[in-house]
DNA sequence: CGTCTCTATCCTTGAAGAACGTTCATGCAGCCCGAGT
């Protein structure tokens, strides 16, 4: 198929040139290749499937991890003139869903969650459609969330088969070679065309500091944010701490501070995010719930109050700073005890060997698989722990719906082995993170080395091991600009962004 | 000495009620039946 890509780009999107990587990915996709695209945030990953979808016709299916991401995308596309776009999700009422389902073939872009994709009715519907392209947005979720947390991410390969193997495009902003391989393995597409672009941020200075206690960390944050006033994110691994520190900061800083985590009401979450976007809040104390799909360009400071469980998470989180290309800073604060928290999180995520054995012998006796809640209650398992076991049993064909078999010892051993591997993997990831915080050589080099061969020279002071001194830093954002604007301007800003629900 | 933890989606298999499109499978015990000794 010969297409004038530039004409199409101009016609449908109004741009006259591509950003780095877009054209290469699109050409591969149009040639029907399976593509793994790792493009840095802000390069417009969505264009990589939106343009092909226009050119190829038929339907492009986009797997997306968050309803809010899907809704944003659909809203944005519709406002720029793309009509045949939809997002199937649980927020739709029955009627609307039925309506969309009946004319699903008429949509050129369909956004959907991996969970909903497992719906049998939907699968049957999709089987008889002309699916031209299967896109996985935020594809690192396959590797990062698929194994325990959202195991439906590991079932995508089966669905792709069911759809008679359309070309697959997996997109992400951060993936180590290891994660890239895992994505390809889990999709059972070992020969994807790799389009990998550097992800080291040349405008972020890195600093790590050891402290003696959480209180000392808090004092340090107050010190830094008193001197530097600019949009700031502070990452926590605990909801409680996020709230606690946000109250403390609210009392003692000039800046407007709020917290954000997954335990909050949807409406509160949206409110906080919108306020932060509109510069009505300066500092957000958040857990990892905040960030994916966040498109604020002028975040200047990202602070880590706790240790992320792996370097990938850390890189993703600091990558939210300085998307406008201007100078930004990452500061990680740790104490000698801090590895306990990620350690406990790993434990709560994976079952133990004895849990496995108890489940196996239970299935030996029982006829039916109980409801998820019942089995979790019975064996005192977290959702992730049961998800892990359940998926492994399904993968081996031991469970299908309500039915199950007695698990032969060979398969028991196989599952035990994969559990063991997973423990080792997670443990190693944490160790890698720990090693990095005690690193004495250049932090930039050691941080990005696992991701890419060549690390580019930063445009800003590099890191605290090189030439960066946090105490000499002085961000002083000018908030006047916003405060001056009239209520009409502010209102139109709010309307143009739109709100979910 | 005791502390004590993150991330999201979906309610899918219905069965007597209007609007194209589609249609399928699991494990196992126990029973019946017919063939071979």
C-alpha cells in the first residue's frame, strides 16, 4: 500500500511534520508489521495508530488501562473532528452500551479495557468485524501489572488469535529490554519490529539524600519548597503518609497543597487533578495512582518520599517533570529502613508456596471453584495473590469458568516454579533500586544504563554525584499570570478540558 | 518495642417481549449398554 503520509498527516491532523519516531512506526504498521514502539512521553504516541486507522479504514482496537484515559482520548478526538470513535466501559448505561455494541463495526477507533475485552459477547462481536489493527497503549502494563494485579493483560494474545491475527502495535514510554522481551513473550509475538527511542531526560537534574527519619524528610521538603516555588509532585507508597504530609505542608508552606490516592472518591480525584492542571494547586502528595495520562507540561519538581519498588517506576514518575523541556529536578529521600515498605508490598502481592499447596489440595476435594471473594477469604489471600494463582491455573487449563480439574503434580511444580521466578524477579528489581540509591558514581548513567546504550549529555546540572547542588536551586514560578486572568478565561479553560462523568 | 501496604477493571452464561450482524466448551462419577471372555 502506497500512501502519501504527509498528505494524510496534513489532511487529518493539520500537521506538516512528524515527531521523532512517529513516521517510522506508522510506516511499519501500514506494512502490516507487528511493532513495539517505545517513544518518550510527549512525542504523540496516539498519532501512531490514529493516522493508520484513518488510512486503513476498518476498525482499530485500542487497549487502554484507564477509563479516564479512554474518555480523554475520545473527547479529544471528537473535538478535533473524528466522529466514529468510542470507548466501551462500565460507566456506560445498559442502553448506551447496547447501542454502541450494535453498531460497533461502524467505529473506526474503539477504546477498551483488557478486562472488558474478555467479555465473550464482545469477543464474538469483534470476531465478525474487520479489525485492521490491534493497539496496546501503555504496553508496559502487560509486564508491570499483568502478572498479579490485572491478569487480563496476559490474555491479550488469545484475543489477538481470535481476531485472526491483525497487526499488533504495542506502545509505551518506558520499557527496559527485559520488559520489552516480556511484552513480546506475553503477546506471543517474538518478532515484533522494535522502534526504541532514548528515554533519558536531558532537562532533569537528579538528587538522592539519606535522612534519619520520615520527620526529617518532611522538614527537608519544607525547606526545599520554601526556597523553590513551582508545580511539584511528591510520591508516597502509602496513602496515610501522603495525607499526613500534605496536611503538614498545607500548614507550613505558602503553596496550595492537596493529596491524591486510589482510596479517594472519583469526584475528589478528578477535582484535585483538574485543579493541579489549572495551576490552582501547587503541590500534590500522591501515590502511584496519580500520573498515568497526566499531561501537565510544567511540573518542575518531583520528590520521592518513599522508595519505588523498581527503577522503571521511578523513571516513569520522574519523567512527568519538565515535559515542556524546561529545567526540572528529581529528589529522592530515603532512610536506612525504607526497603521494608516495598518489601512488604511485594509480599502482599505474591502468594507463598504454602498458599499454593493449600489451594491445590482444596481443588483436589472440591467440585466447583468458589467465588473469588470466598476463596480469598478462605485462604486469607490478597486480590493480587489470588489473581496470580488463578491465572496460572487457567493458563494450564486447570480452571475454566466454574470448572476445574485435580492439578497433576507436574503442573503443581510448574506453577511453584513460576511463583519462585516471580519472587526472584521482584526481589532483584528492588535490589536494583536499592543499589541505585547508594550509587556513588554518576546517577544518570547508572539509572538509564539498563534502558539504553548511549546516555546523552544533560542540558542541566547532571546529578548530585556530578555537578548538581540542590541547595543552589531556585525555582520561582510566576503565579501572577494565572491569578490575573478573568473569570471568563478561567471558566473557558475549565470547559475546554472537560470532566469525566 | 512495635510499626504495618501501591496500582484498576468488571459484574460477563442470559433462557417469555420489539431495533441486521453471532453461537460455543470444560471434569468427573455413575449409569447403561453391548462386546468379549
